[in-house]
């Protein structure tokens, strides 16, 4: 699917963990990056072992270095803004 067809459309997330993702922005030049809105419905949630920075609403971490997982959301939905970029020859983390 082309990148323009993915913009602003909910798609299933990776690894059968129950979340949905929506591509909000992305570029290949001058800096390769992507920005997704992730939706964790009731029944799942996001956990990050060792974030670089966190507060009650933000967890800033490197997904290639920090263990992260999904567990149960008791009520409602949770939303996460995911911004990823590529430096050098590192492959991007896809959601």
C-alpha cells in the first residue's frame, strides 16, 4: 500500500497485540521518519521498562534498546503518539 493511501487510516498493529495504528506523517528525505497515532482499546495497554523520560502522560524511549510490551486496559481506550526516525544505517522501527 502506498504511503498516501496509509495516511489517516486505522490499520491493525504488529504482532497481534490488539492495537491499531494511523499514519499521521512521514518522509524519506532529508530525514527518514514516521509518526503514528496508536490506539490501545479496552483489554490492552502500553508498558515501557526503561524510558529515557517519562511522566504521567509521556514515555520517551528507544524501541530498539528498551523492552516494551502491551498489557490489559481495564476501561476505555489509550492513545499513544509514536515518532520514529532513522539515523545512519539503522532500520526503522515499524509499528
